[in-house]
C-alpha cells in the first residue's frame, strides 16, 4: 500500500534488539522456522550417514597412523645418516686437516640436534591429530548428538537467539506482533486511505480530558487512518486475558484511546479549515477487552473487523478534506 506513512513504533523498538538480517517483524518467525527446518533436515542426513561417517573417520585414523610410521622412519634415517657422518669425521680429526674437520664435526652435531627437534615436532603434530581423531570417533560412538550440535553451532545459535528474543522481550514482541497484525489489515484498505504509523501528537498547551480530569499535552498514537469515511485513531493491545482481568497495566486502554482522540482532534481543529471529527478505535488482538459504556465514542474491535468498520462507517470527509488532513499530518506530526 503506497499510502502507509512511517512504520510501527513497537517494531522499531523490537528491531533494535534483533540480530543481523532481520528487517521485518515477520522475518523473526519465518527465519526461525526456516532455520529449524534446515537444522532438522541436516540432522536427518547426519543420522542416516552416521554409520558411513564412522567408517570414514576410522580410515582417516588409520591413514594418520601410517603417516606417522612413514615420517618416523624418514627422520630416523636422517638422524642415523648424521650420526654416521659424525663417526666418520671423528676419525679424520687426527690428520693434517684437523681444524677443518673439527668445524665439520661441529656442524654435524648441530644438524643432529635440529633433526631430533624436527622429528619431535613433526611426530608431535601427527600424534595430536591422532589423539583428536580418536576422541572424535569415540564421541561419534558415545554421543553423536553433541557432534552434530557442535558442527552446526552457528545455525543453532541463530535459532536460540531468535527464540530468546521473544522469551526475554515478550511485551515488546507482543506489541510488535499486534501492530503487525493490524497494519496488515489496514494495508488492505487500498490507496483511498492513508495510514500513519507511530505518530507523536503534541500540543503547545495542555487540554483537559473531562472523564479523567487529566490535562494532556502529548501522546504516542499507534495508527491514524484518514479517508472519506473519516479520521480514525487506532490503539492496539495484544494483552493476555489475565492482564486484562487483573488490570495489570499503567493506563486503562479505553481511557488511553479517548485521550489520544481528543489530542488529535485539538491538533487538527487548530490547523484545518473544516470541523474535524475523530473516531476512536481500540483493537484487541486477542478479543478480550470489552467496550465501556462510559466511553461510547471508543469502539473496541478485533483485527478481523477493523477494516470493515473503517470502510463502511458514514462518510465524513470530502476528497479535498482528506488531502488537507493528510497534508497537515505529514507537515506537523512526527512520523
């Protein structure tokens, strides 16, 4: 929908907590499901190939053993050759070129030390590979799942990170989820309607809210919809039934929407050339919030009913009034 302005405030907050690669709210669950599916598929292949893998790794161990024997013989041969040279040069020290053979003999001893060190280093490296290979084979036999998890640590970490994101930030997640659901419904309205997301409405002077006797100057609105059928303030609540029943919230949601509508009405009334009428909607994602007869102008809707209500309510605005309202919202409100 071309006429959506801004983006969900709850999603902006949650996105700052998301790992790289998550650009939209739906990416969280879609990515987690895709990665989980890939992981399950890999695990099935791993278990199917496990017998063959064990054989392959044993063959690799055998090749390490053969390589070690080969290298040990090569270095033993070099060392023995150096020792033979030392023995021969010792006999030549007694002739007239004594000084020369002393230096040659010294070089032979240096070479012997180097060869012994190199042999130890080369064989030590192979021994470590053999030890690691034996440990890997033992782990494949005793605990193949740990091998699979270690070899797929990156994808498992990503899945855990996405699951943890939801578990540790449940309120933010539910808020973003609720606004995502509502926005998807609002996008179906088409281009005859304008949808403003996460609107910060503020006044220079406070305005009294009669029902609560509170003076208000600023409110954050989830959505404002503008079309021929009117101007709609929409607040979204994705609350559990326990939260609603036990009133575990800072502000009554119906009173909240009422204040938001009043604030927007005042903002527009001071700016547009016609008398604006703001319609207040509270969307209960889980359908567990009931209307309050003390606030008849606040309509409580579910996501599935909001679009029909907006489309079929009485027409309040002419095309030019819609354009004027949209222009005012774009110019004066912080989206």
